[in-house]
């Protein structure tokens, strides 16, 4: 459970860092860039610890995929960015891909129980 919490924390750090970068470019303030540097560094550190017990493919797919979904949704709210049907379809496919990657890493015993 601890490693999954670290993965969630890594996602939160990544989203915060990326959003602060956008905020900084819009506001003209360099403080957002400093926040971005710290948040992205914390994100990679948390991710590197999380992959000790979580499969790398799963962790990376969740970190990147969930991060993209959250950044897209936050950008709608914070920066008035648009979300077309094509973008929404891409996000849905991204989530489907993450689910499939997670299912693909289940142990063989769990898979065979589900097939009965």
C-alpha cells in the first residue's frame, strides 16, 4: 500500500509541476518555474521508490496516463483550455490502455481464477 501511495504522490507532484509551468508562462512570474523544478524532482523521486514494488510498466503508465488526464481536466478549469471530442476520446483510450496494462501484469494464478 505504501508504494501505491508513493505513486499517487508522484502523480500529484507531476501534475502540480506541469500546471505551475503553464501558470508561470501565462503570468510572467519565474516562481512557477522554481515550483515546477521542485515538483518534478519530487515526482521522479517518488516514482523511483514506488517502482521497487510496483511493476515498472504499470507504474509508468499510471504516472504518465493519470497525470495527462488530470492535467487536461485541470487545464479546463484553471486555464480555460478546450476539450474536444477527439481529445476526450484520446483520454478515454489512455485510461483503457492503463487498465489493460494493469490487467496484463496480474499473476497467472489470478488470471486462471477469473477464467473459471
